[in-house]
C-alpha cells in the first residue's frame, strides 16, 4: 500500500518594506541590466552638465511637481500678494455668511468684507477684480505656471509664490480638489527673493507692497551674503532680484527710510514712489530728509519740498518800505489817497489790526489800498 504523498510546502517570500525596495532600487538590485544602463547614462549626462551656478542658494532646495489638496495649501500673511482671507470651518451657507471683517474666498464667492476704513480696502477690491479675471481665464485653459509651495508637513503647504492663482482656483472649485503644484522639500533659504522675483514680474503691485517686497528680499540677501553686501551691494541686489540700476537706487533710498516711508505709502499720504524719491533727494541737499519725512507724517499731506522752508540764518529786520509797482488807471484814486482819510473807506483792510511798525506788512497794505482805489 502506497503511503500518501506529503503536501509540498509553499515558501512565501518576505514582503519587503518600502525602505527596502527603495534601497534595492538605489543599489541596482532587482533592476534589469537594460534599465540599469539607462540610469547610469542619465547620471553621466547630468554629471556632465554640472556647473558652479548650482552652488547658489536658489538651486540648493530640491523640488518636485505633485498634486495637493487645495485645503492643504496655506496663504502667507507676510507675502505682498496676501489677502486677509478667513476660510469657513464648514462649507455651508450659514458658516460663510458669518465671516466678517475679512476677505471671503470659497467656491463661487470672493468678497471684500473688510471695514471701509481699513487702509487696504481699495487695494483689496482691485486685487479681487484681477483674481476674478484670472479665474475666468482658468475656466478655459490650464494653469501654465503651477503654484509654488514648500512642505511643512503632509497637510500644511505654505505658499512660496502664486497667491493669486491659489485664490482663483479656490474661488472656482473650492478646497476639496487636488491641484498640481511645485513642492519644495523644505523652506527655501531665499524665500523672499523668490517671492520678490515673482511679484515684480507684474507691474500692478501697490506702492507699499512693492517697497515691502523689496525690503524683505534685501534683508534676506543681507543674511545670505553677509559682508559681501557691504562692498558689492549694487551688483548683488540687481543680479539676484533682476532689477535695473535705476530701480535699485530708487528702492534702496526709500528702504533707507523704510519705517516712516512705508507708513506714508500705506496711509496714502504719498502715492508715487518716484515722486517721493525725488523729493527725498532734494531734501538731502539740505541735510533735511528726516525732517521732511516727519513733516509729511505730521501733516498727513504730500507737499513738495521747498528749500526756503529750511531755517535761515537770522538777520536784521527790514526797516524800509519799497513802493509797490501798481498801475493806477485813474487819477481819482491818487486824489482820494492824498485828500481823504482812507482808513474810513471800505477797501477790505482791517485797519485796527495793521502793525504800522512792520515795514513788510505796511508794503502789503499800501499795495492792497492802491489796487482798491484804482478799481
């Protein structure tokens, strides 16, 4: 009698972890010779293209393209393109209606609910119109330039550049869709430089936002480049930020007085960067730039710099009267001046308050009197 055959023992291979698979891939295990040759060829090609430019900070942070849920993308309040948005905890009408004193950006809703006395109120309205126009474009075409973010964690992706694109997409589709973005593996060292380059590619930044963007980028360069910014400031700033020498001199002069200039721009005391730069340069000729800027802040009104406003050296008071050259068309005017008590005539002069000891004041009175009598 034949004994029954033993069942063959099946050997199940151990499932490798993801880390093991990655390690095998990097070491070449489990990869065909043809695939390995392709990988080696790619590495060799990339090696041949290396250059010293890749030592710059802008190339040191690795990035990739991937899809991220819109709700995970976070606008940054220190970016010049930031809108003071508050997102509803729930997407229901009641939660959205309760939002106040902010910008509302939900699917189908993009509204300015800031107080009208907010200094950014008008600028936010203009920005919203631009975003809605962008949204109309995105209905019919793809996003050519992806939003740039950096991965803080798996549910938090702060925006590096692309706030307008983010608001437009959220306005169109809400937060529960995935969108293709450029993801930096970590926070870029030159974050503000990247922002400035992106923001300055458009000409519609408000004056305070433009100056603030420049200031943050320059402070970052001062940190990145250290002592070189003391000796090579012009070349470094124009090279990194891609701006002209003219723009550099203008913005750097305003940056020199940043604290007070930014407030003047934000409160709309001044609305032109170029005009303010020119007036500061004039004031500096009299070593009076700080006084001039403080005067603007105190008055709350932009007045062009007048050199005569600078305090003059004291001198002797005027002791003589120069007869005004007034054309008298009728001799009767001279007759009345010489024969009548002109202080009794109604000629628009308050004789009780005339200082007869002030030569300058008397000249003005005499001119006004002759003009009145000649009418």
